[in-house]
């Protein structure tokens, strides 16, 4: 079995994503026959059929789907190589790929990053907003803001603290429906919550809360959608308390009965600590998130 070339794997990923040779060719700025030849040669090198051809396009086989994660890992490594070469290690220029959860990436990081990017205009930030933990060892991201303790080795990780999650509602909702004083009094209220089970929900159940999706009138697994619904006065839902404190119309409910601590960490691969732009972003995030978690104004 011959070792496939990176050109062949790039063409494979492009065809896998687009479903056609022509679309993959446009994406890679190659000719369609070249992409087709890459797929044929890759199939010969691996000794498997990767796509079945039909009028609708190219459909990946089981072999192609099994190969895809490995090719994607190589693509991520290649992108990291490009980012590492985009500037000298000792200079404050180049690209930093940062990942964070929906709420942190949408609601918290922009204000933290604004003064940093003003001071360092030659550093470009690629912000990946996802509740999935990107793999730093596979270089899917350079720096990650996480809500669980990093367990992988070879990471430089800093614990910021815990973010208090509480139940909140908009004043307009409470004016219409009344203010519940206990969890028991929330029966009959419009509750905002999850659609599918998740580790966070399982952790809440471990605290003794008998949660089920049927309790919620609005069900969504998007944290930012839940937050928007709370702000719109739709009902009662969970929200980060430091974030809610910024809006005088959001009211904390039953803090004595419901408070969930969410950890906050900043992590990056230890090999990147000597790259100046990486360390600058890492240290700035640590300081900015520390101010957010502990209710202080961030440093200018």
C-alpha cells in the first residue's frame, strides 16, 4: 500500500464536502480532471472504493467515511503549520485560532478582545464558537476557553474560577406572571430549557434536580437562543449571573435554592507558549475572563 500524498487527501476532503468533482475543483482552484485523477490514484493507493458515482453526484462509501476523520486531522495540522509560519515567533503578528462556547464566544469575548486587537492590529483572531471541545493536541485550535478542566497532557491550562449559573427572568415576564419565590412556585410558569440530554443536564441532576425535557415550554440546545428568549420576556431560564448583572431588566430568582457553578479555564498547547502572539492572547484572555468571573472591570 502506497502512502497517499497530501494533494490527494485535499482533493478527497473537497469532494467529500461538496459531493462533486466540479465543486471540489472550484474550491481547490484545480481542473476537474485533476481532482478526478487524484481520487482515482487515492483509491488505487488505498485499495478501496471511496465514492459511488451517480447522476446526483458522488456518494461516499463506508471506507471514505472511516478515512475522513484522519484526513481532517491532517488538514488541521496543515492549517496550524500555516498559522505558525505566518509570523516570526517573537513578533506580535500573525494568526491565533481561538475556540469558546456559544455564550462565551458571543457574549463575553468580543468585549475582552476589542482592546487587545486595538493594541495589536497585526494579530488576526479566528474565533470558533462551538459547545464542542476542540482538540488542542490535534491543533484544531490554538487556544481554548473551556468550562471543564482540561484532561489532556501537554497543555498549558489556567483555571480562572467558577461562573455562577442562576435562574433569571425579564421584568416584563414577572410583571405579567408574578415572581416565584421558591422552585415549587415555578410550577405553571413558562420555563426555558434543553431539548436533548447533555453532560451539563446530567450534572444538574446529580445535584438533586429532577430535570426532564417535558418541564420546558421552550426547548432548545442553543445556549444563545435560551438567553435571547429570557431577554425577550418569554419565560424563566438559566443564565450566567455576571452576564445577567449587565442587564438591569434581568432578575435573579430563588438563588438560595438554585445555583450551579460552571468552571472556566483557558488552555493552549504547551509548545505554543514561546510564540509571542499566542502568549499575548493567552495572558489577555486570562486577565479579561478573571475580571468577568469575579465581577471586576477589565483592565484597559
